[in-house]
């Protein structure tokens, strides 16, 4: 039982993380934020390629994105194709609660480490797997990346319909949606195991996870409705607002704040139904009102009236935002190679077992001695011998 103030509600849970790039590591990052012991497993001569993805070829440190999604994890090296390495891996499975992987479909089974094999070693193991399209269906054997998942889920098309800029790069949670889904599934499986003693396999499709994050777009499709939110141009930028479903009282506050209290008496805007019916006209009318104010002025006006709205902020503006500063939403972390980093703090907050970030992503094999000696009782000599034999 954790006592008040200890680090994270998942303290005591051990996770073997075989995942790479972003969707799997994002899931285990969330769990590491919440106190789980996450051991990232890499092969020394072929570590996670995400370490240097989108970095200069001569970069002297791992990239920011890798350092973020592998925060709080311990990194070890292990060769799953080496006989001694395979034995080590099974020994670690026996002492772990969860195995996470996002290799192509069939890789873990071919290695002899699929769920059916691992549950023979540890019957209570939770095996979490994420694939581009899942493990069944015509596309099961196809590889995918975030861009492809966003294309095949409808995310890209929905984004282009809003922006009118077809063919452009789409920003979205192509990997993160699956990562959040897998982390949630692991937490649910841990609870189920606590109740029954039984482990199980979790499977997440990147394509389906993204569709799960598109409920408003499916609403528009099935109900024939248009998007509700809008980004209005101000004197010096843009501000986000929501018009169609405002109550009459809120719309009166809204129009009055912008200097047009008479708008509520306009038969085209007098009721929710009429404002929805004349939404395009309403948006064009409000857009004219908005252009007379700066984004900051609009935010102050709407905040005073308790009207939901917010300026479109740049990343530097977010970092300097007084609300973000007051909540200490970012933390400073020092990394031996990358220097001083600014990382988004864990955004799921617990009153009794707070989440935290102790360190950014570790170097390849940085925790070999610590993990192998601590969990398996190996000596420095054992480790030297295993390394010479290509096991670690």
C-alpha cells in the first residue's frame, strides 16, 4: 500500500518495454510518469532508431523527442536472437508484470516470445501489442507510420476538409492516440489481474485508435452536421470560439462584449435553432466584429464575461503563458549529453501519489549493470562474460 507523497500510483509495477519509435514508447512514458518501473530493452548494435530520428547526422546527443518519451525509463541492451540473451529475457519476464512491443505482426511469435509462449513462463504476464492495423484482417501484415495511420483512419481527409488545404502535411496524434489507448488498456488489465490473478493480451490498432479520437467527425458524418468550433481572425492573430450551441443568455453576453447587444434581437440569431440554421452568416458577422480587437483584448473581454474563447498561441507564447507558469506545467531536467531540457510535466495529476519526471531518456545500455545485478543477481564478471558472448 502506497503512503501519501510516494512517487506514482503504479509504483511496484515492472514493465519490459521492447517498443520503439513513438507509439509504444509514448504508452510506457505515461506509465513511467505514474511510477511504473519501465525497463527499455534495445539491441546494442541496433538501438531504437528514434534516438537520432530527425536529428543532424553529426548530432552529439539523442533527439528531444526520444528524450521526452523515454523519460524515467531504465535502458538495457539484450540480444533476443542470442541463446544466452533469450534466457536472460525469459528471466526478466518471470520478474515482470507487463511486456510491451510494437514490432511488425508475427515478429514476437517468430522469436518464440509471443503471448502464448510468455504466459507459459509467467502466467500472470500482461502482453501489450500495438500494430498499424491490428493483428487480423487483410492489412494485418502491413507496416504503418503515423502519417499512414492518419491517412487510413480518415484523419487527414477530415483535417483537409477543415483547412481547405488538401495534400498538405497533417498534424495529429498518429502515434500518441495508440499510445494513450495502450497505456489505458494496461492499467485496466492490471486492475483485472488484481481482481482475478489472470494476465491477458492487449492489442491496439493505430488506425482504430485514431478513429476513436474522431468522434466529433463521425458525428458530423452520421448526423449531417458541420463543425461547431471556429477560429476567428482578430486584429493581430486568431481566436478560437464556439458559436452554434450557445444559450441565448450566453450569446447576449457574447454579442454585448463585442459591442453588438442588438444581435440577440436579430431574427436570424435570436435562438439556438436560428443561429445553427444561419451559422455561416453568424460566423461571417462575428468575424467582422472580431477584427476590431487584438487577440489579447478579445480574451480579456470574453474571460470577464465567462464566455469560452481562447487565442491561438505559438509554442513560445505557451511557455510564457501565466496560467501554464502558475500550474508549473513544464519542468527543467538536466541531461548529461543534451544539457538543460524543458519537458512538459506529467499532466495526469494525483493528490496522494503524484507523478513526476526524474530524468530524460537514458543512453543505450546505461542501466545494464543496475538492472541485471538488481533483478537477476548477476555479478560484474557475469555481465562482462555475457557481453563478450553477444548476449547483451
